[in-house]
C-alpha cells in the first residue's frame, strides 16, 4: 500500500500507556494493591475506544496489542473512534461484590483525567459487565461533577445502554455471512455451518443463521458439543445449556439420547477440537483465541471461516489457510458489529436520544455490508487475503487522518 514511513513509525506504538496502582480495602480490613493498565493506541479517527478486562493473566503487552486491534477494528467498519484497551490483574471470582465495586471505582479514580466521551470511551470485556460499567460511569461523573453518559458504553439499558447491543456482534457476523454467500453463490438451505462456542456471540449467531435458513450441523460449549449432519436445533440446545445440562445430542425434531442411538447414527458427541475439523461449508469459531493452529489447520475441512472470536486463528495457521485457498472473514470485520453498536450507544448518549432495536439494526446493516464489500474489494485490488485487505483499508483510513506536526 506504499504507506508513508513516518505514518508507519507512528503506528508502531501506542500514543499513551497508563500503569496504575489501585489500593482496595478488602472485607477483612486489609488493603490489597491491584495493578491496572490503559493503552490508548491511536485517536486519528475519533476518541479512543476499547474494553476493560479483569483477568489474572492480564499483561501490559496484551493490553497494548488489543488496543492496536481495536484501532484496526474501528477503522475497518469506519466508525468515528480510535482504539484503546484496559485491564486489571485480578481474579474477579475471588472478590466479594463490595470488593469488586471498590476496585472498579478505584481504577476510575486513577485514570479519570484521561477518559471521557470526547477522549476515551471504555466498555465491558472479559469478566466485566454492565453493572461494573455503571459503577465506573457513576464514579467518573462524581469526579468531574457533571453528567457524561457517553463516557462508557456497554451499560445496562436503564443506565443509557443501547437496545440491540446484546446480539449486535452476532448480527454483524450474520450480515457478513450474507454478503459472503452473495459473493460465492451459496444457498442458505444447502450450506452447512458449525459454531464453536455457545456464549452470547455463538449462541445468537447459530440462532440467527438458522432463522436465515442455514443448516446448523454442529454446536459446542466449554463442555463439548454435538454434531448431526441432518441438523441441530440451536434453540433447543440453548434451553438445555441454560438448564445446566450438557449440550448432548439434541437433534431437529426432538431430543434423542445418545446412548439410545446406534454407533453409526447421525448424531455424535464432539469435542471443541473435533468441531473445528468437521466437513462443513462454514466454520464459525466463536469461543476462545488460538483455536486454529499450525498443528490442526491441515485437518480443517471447512471452505469458509467466519471469525466471531477475537484471534481464533494463529498467524502460522492463517498462512496455511491462505495456501489452501480457504477464505477467512477476519475477526476485525466479522465481529465488529459489537463495537459499532457501542459507537451507536455513545452517539445516542451524546445526543440525548434513545433508538429502538429496529433503528439500531437498520443502521448496523449498511455499515457492516459496506465494510465487508470495501474489505473484499481491497483484498482483490492487492491480491491478498480478507484479513490483509481489512488491515490495509483500516490503516489507509487512519493514515489519511493522521497529522504529522
């Protein structure tokens, strides 16, 4: 793309990285110090944007890398936001609700001067949720002495969150699948899909694709999954999961117990690893990162991969998929419906408006469709993969708005 070398130098590192110590008075009266980070990578397109994760393995390098990823993701779908990311080194499961709230507020007390609806807009990420976002917004507004609902997205609806946010990531992915189907002449009823992950993204993705007529033949959660070449019912699978059971063998047309099936029957238990290697048209990794690796990529039989998790394919595997001609719709495009609707939440808050779910999805669809086609065209122009096309398109946008003083 003949990127200006000065722009390249600017993009090699974040604009600003914060490392903070957060003292928290624990329930037993002792004070424990937690380490928190915020990496603000680039704001050429608008305020920094990115989640805050609570995890015992959070590192500064991880947070910096994820903030770059957010810069690319926001630019890929052409929303007026830059990229950032935050995190605290903690196992939140070990904290009481009171300790969790005090730590969350303590984090904001340390970074509040660097965030705001016109500066940097955090959101939920791993092990954070709308309740935690509500505490953070409340603490921020106390510190600045006025309302600023757009400072944080991913809030509860009652606190100014956006309608449609819960299924936005999956819905954006479905729009990408529809565009892919148009490009490759796929007929939904003749197209088989395997979805790894039955969380918010994977669960909605399976249900929405089934509604569009796609044949969902495999689903899995953290305990394992099920494969039935005749089709699996995502709604029934979700009912079982919510009831606390294993996915088991839940086929279309009813529930069939695996032990009653002949060994050569159509319905089989599969592991998360097995699911990646099934003979399907579309594979949707919607669980954890680093699922498709150089070790198993040779056994992947899908014709298309739509990345709904962040980073499900390692760089080495990505090269091998490219050699095999398997089309990958990259995470920075496929799962960007979530950050796009977060941007809509920010916009609604700033304007004092509230949009219905129908309005939100009506705005989301053209943005995802345009982004998909721009990435596709860029990939064809340069003769590269869709992932490379997305990065080229995103960096073009950032470069065009970067001012070198």
